[in-house]
C-alpha cells in the first residue's frame, strides 16, 4: 500500500478514536434535555460532529479487507484466520474481562453506590451470557460484533461488488438511505439491516475492489469547502431534531455521515502540519477504543457524586472526561506494551 495512504489510515483511525471517546462523554439525562448552552453543545458535537467516527472505522475495515485481494481459497482462509485473531479473540477477552472487573467493583460498597440499576449478581445465567457476549456491558464492542458479521458476509459483498463494478458505490448509498426514508412513512423494520455497519463496510470494500485512488486528486478546494459546509449544517439540523418528535433523526445522521466522512478524509490532505506526520500514539488507538468504556462511564459517575448536577458541571465533564480517559488509556497501554508485550498483543489483536 502507498506509504502516505497507509500512514493516513493510521492517523485518521486515531483521530476517530478520539471522536468516539468524546461521543461517549455525552452525559445529558435525556436527548430532549431542556434547551440550554450545555445541551446544544453536547448535541451538536456528540450527536453531530463526532457521529462519523464509527462509520469511518467500518469503511476503513472494508477497504483493508479487500485491498489487493485475490479470491483464492488460500486468501479467504488467511483473511478469516487473521480476523479471528484480531476481532473474535479480543472480543471474548475484553467482554469477559470487563464483566469480571465490574463485578469486583460492585462488591465494594463505594463501587456499588455508583450503580442505580441492576448489578451483575442479579443476572440469570441467560442474562449473564447475553450481557457479556451478545450485548456487551462495554457497549463500544457492538462495533466489533457487527464487524465480525461483516467479515462473515465478505463473500456476498465480493460477489455483489464484482457484479456491479463501480455502480456498487451509488447502489450501497441508495440502499443505506432506504430505512431512514421509510421512517417518514412509519418505517419498514427489515430495512434496518442495511444501516451503516453493512453499507459503509460495503462502500470501503467497493473502493478497494474497484481500485479507486484514495487521494481523490480531482477534488478541488472549493468542493471540499462545500462538502464541509453541508456537513456542519447537517450536524446542526440533527442537533435541532433532538428536541423534536419528527422521524428524521436517522435520515439526518445519514446525511452527516455521507458528507462528514469524505470531508474529514479530504480535509486531512490539506492540513500540512499533520498530514506528513506519523503520530506515535496511533499504535495505541485500538487499546483506547477497547479500554475507554466502562472506565469513562465510572469516571462520569464519580464526577456527579462529587460535583452538583448542573449545566456547567455537565459541560465541564463532557470535555474533561475524554482527556482523562485517553491519558489513562495511553499510560496503561504503554505499561502493558513494555512489560507484558505478549499479553498486550493478544488484547489488541496483534495491532
């Protein structure tokens, strides 16, 4: 792979990890919280600007899976074996590990006070399994769960993309928008399966299989500006919709992603101060993603136990929690990588 694109993917993935941590820093009691500077800022950033993060991960994952791909039996076996080690094994270890940690925290009276809902000891065996591996308590792992399903469906993606060629790109986009459009007329639930976990992975796969140049040199500065303006406006509209009952949230989110992802990708190339740098922290990106929840959730709970619940304290922890969380994640990752390297490799899937 082109060295610039390879480095760009690593850097962009790191920035999107920061976006995910900020997204999960939202602490409004309700999406329709009372209109205030606090709720507007959190909704605009958390429900708008940073919503592109996970879709970017799916797109990059689809691209990397099929980059220079040849459909031989050996290649399929290699890809599936590789994803088993980089996705399934870390998924099981982290989901199990976090369950054990939360269980131990809940055994301590001070820790138990942080949880107002049911605790782990109250779960039935079925609930224990479901909340560990199907809908993990560290909820960011839904991404890994969905990505594993994408990987299982890669033969289907490959067949469709090879059959349609470059037409597969607009086809995926149109299908992706079907459900949010149907919501305006009551919704067709089965169309939910075509949400961005599948469609963005498919778009990334189509870019790789059709050998699309990711530098997009033909895109002009003015076009980037227009894409950026639409992205910001879409973020503002989606934030405003949070205060209404209009069935347009998913449609607005799709528009945010549709324009936000290419804007971020194209803007990076125009930021001379970072585009040629190789950020050392990038190698810790996946660990930050795996570790930040429920650590950040507990951090917010502690904050609101100490500080009074107010718009100011809510806004402060919205910005402060990600800084503390990322710092702690990096320090833990550095320690493990230096003194327990083999264990660290298993935790991060060899990344």
